[in-house]
């Protein structure tokens, strides 16, 4: 069974909405049905920590298992021959800061030695990388990162997953402050931070989500 709530965004939606969604999915799991948390791959760390078995992990924040949407976007578009082709923006997931960054943000991060060290990737996706980021490389990197995080988390005892998630989210907040200083100096858009506080609040309410008084 695939549980998916439309028009939900893990990085933008308020605490109350995400709490209701998490509680619904936990109720479905409690009934004995497996659940995939659609649209919540970007906060999969928190979803898994509170007990939702799986969260879809698209290469970017907005990706999901929506077949209708996937087919629609894959169909050829009737565009004027004179119109300029639209370049697909390259976005890459960085689990160290819990969100995707644009190609320009990534370039600014790489220009600062200290900040680049915070997110330096040593996985297979970047081991032999030459030149700039491509969409294929960004997808490969993002999937490896998300799967690696989920695998590492699944190996932890259930009793410490909440504390581990809190520690990782707190580290993200600290790292984002460092990265934002560089992005601000380069006149680039700053990173999102509010979603980290929402996730920490969800972790703090884990008992109420499970119906524990």
C-alpha cells in the first residue's frame, strides 16, 4: 500500500500539517499495512526516526512516486519553433544540510575551502568527476546520499533513532549558518532553515504521535 497525501511539502509545510500526516501514516502501519511516505523523502530522516517505515527518496525535494505527473512531464510539449529551449536547472541534494542546492549555490560553496570541506563528497558519484555538475551526476549523487542515510539509520537500534535524528538536525543548523555566510557574500539565495525546527518539533512530539500519554 502506498500512502500519499497530495499538496504536501516536507520542507515548507507547517508543524501541525506534518504532524497530522505522520500520525495518519503511523496509524496505517499500526493496522499492519506497509507505508511509503509520499512527498516526504526530503525529511525521511525524521519520518523514519518517528516510526514511518519508508519515505520516498527522489533525487530532489519535489520528486515523488506520482505516475500521472511523471507521464505528463515526459510527454513532448507543443512549443513554438522560434522559442528558446529552457535549460533544466541542476539541483543536488546535500544530506549534510538536509536540502537541495542550485548549481550557483553549489559553485559558491566550492569556492570556499572551509565550507566545501563540510559537504565534500567522496562517494562513487564524485570520485572521477570532471568539469561542472550535470543533471545525471546530481541525480546519482542525490540517490546515493539518500539511500546511504536510510541504510545507516536502519542499522541503528530503534531506541536511539530519535536522539540520532535530533543530533543530525542540530548539526545541519550549525552547518547551514556557516554555508549561509558564504552564500550571502556571493549574493546567492540563502538556505532553508525553518524546516529543521519543524522536524525537531516532530521528534519532540514522537510520543503523542504514537498515542502515548
